[in-house]
């Protein structure tokens, strides 16, 4: 099992606590929402709805949140968010809106 966990590109991040999940959800709708729209349907930044993201590779979304997008207003979040936080947020974004 150790060999599987140490393969490049695979990550096993701990799930954030319930309290942290609440904080992350607020960050998503407040901070991210300031550019992506309060309902995440787009604004200065593109829409972050499941429909808008369905064809994007999951790893691209994780990398974008972690490292930002050069030449755009999208900042890197790696200084403020752990890998587990970023993974959880991307998972949340990919869920149907009724399950968010």
C-alpha cells in the first residue's frame, strides 16, 4: 500500500474538519465569489458551476487554485490553503449545486 501512496501525481489528503469545511464554503462564496460571482455563475472570473467545470480535468482545477493563473487576476492560494483544503474545495465545486 505504501508504494501506491507514494506514486507521483497521487495524493491522499485528509478531509478538513466540519468547522474547516464551513470556513472553506464561506471562503468560496465570499472571496472566490467576489470575482466568480456570488452564485459562482461568472463575473470577472469564469463560472465555477458544475456545468462549466464538467470538462475540466480535476488536476487542472487543483493546480489553478493552488498556483493561480499567470496573466489573470486569479491568485495562488497555496499560502492560505492546505492541499486538503484545495482538494475539498475542488470536490465541492464538482458536486451538483443541490449538494453544495
